């Protein structure tokens, strides 16, 4: 089955630790995205990547880092510099190299990160 | 400014009632896309519909229908004969074609729909 997988589903982190969230897709999509969702809020873009070895900051990139070494993988690292990392993180992908927001984005199941 | 407003924070209906979720957007672009997503309690966003700004025809898909009106900058979503499985948070989103928001879907804050048996 084609789709997007995110792991782990739940993640607990101590303050001061970096943590990496996994996102893998087998849809052969060029563009991938990371969003953050806080309770009662819409989604906010952290980073997006239009193509391998290239990525762009979104609206709230501070305290996060990404890599795109393979087409199917776009891991997100939440660093200790992120002041309020507890949130629900959603990964998405879409067709097209433009990474335009006009393309339909398909989402993974999400990772819920809690900082203890 | 680009913005999506979903004024209804929560809606509660009884099964088989019809319900309309409102979405109002703001953009100066003439070319844009509008989306609706469903987020069930499991958390994953499920794509429902994508509409471009040049296509104002209403769309119906089973019990779902969408009413796009450029004159009022609205893209409302109606569920006919609601079912318990429709209970979810529904997001409206705006996609732009240029500028700093190229990679960005601009989401509303969502409307939580509860359908009671």
C-alpha cells in the first residue's frame, strides 16, 4: 500500500535533548513537508523540501532542522533550542517538483511529542 | 494578508441532521486553491477536496458537498444526513502560487464536529 509513515507515534523527551522524528513515503512524491499542530490550532509549516538535498524554512523553523538525502525520507530533528516543542507533528508529501502549496498534500498519521 | 477563517469552533448535531461548516478566506491572488481536510481522533489528516479559484461549480461527492463563492470568498462544506463516523475536526486551507507562501498551505483553526447517535 502506498502511503506515508511516521514513527514513533508517541515520543517523550527530556528537556535539553534533541530528538528526531521519522517520515517515510512510498508515493514517489517529490515534495515533502513538516507541520506542527498545537491544541485548537491549525497547522503551521516548519520546513518543506521540493527535491532531494534541498529544503526551505517555513513559518516556524527556529529550533528545528531537517535533511533530505533520499526522495522517500524527510526526518525532522527537534533541537534543544526549540523552546516549546510539545506538539503534534505531521509530515506530508505532494507530487511535483515545485513544492507549490497548490498541489494536494497527503499526510502521515503524525507523531505526538511530549517534553517532560 | 493571506488568511483562512473558520468561525465555528465546535458544532454538535444529532445523527441524520445536515450540517454546514463555514470557511472564509482572504487573499489578493487571483489564482489559488482551496482544500478541505478531515482529522479524525486518530490524528491523520484525510484529504477531501481541492478546488482552484477558476472553478466555481459546486461539487457533490456522496453525502458531502461544497459551495464555492468567490464573491463572498467562501468555500463552505455541507454534510448531508450526518453519521457518527463524521465526527472529526475539519480544516479548510488555502494554497497560493507565488511568493513566500509557495510551500505553505494556510490552514484555518478547524471546526470540531460531533455527531451524536
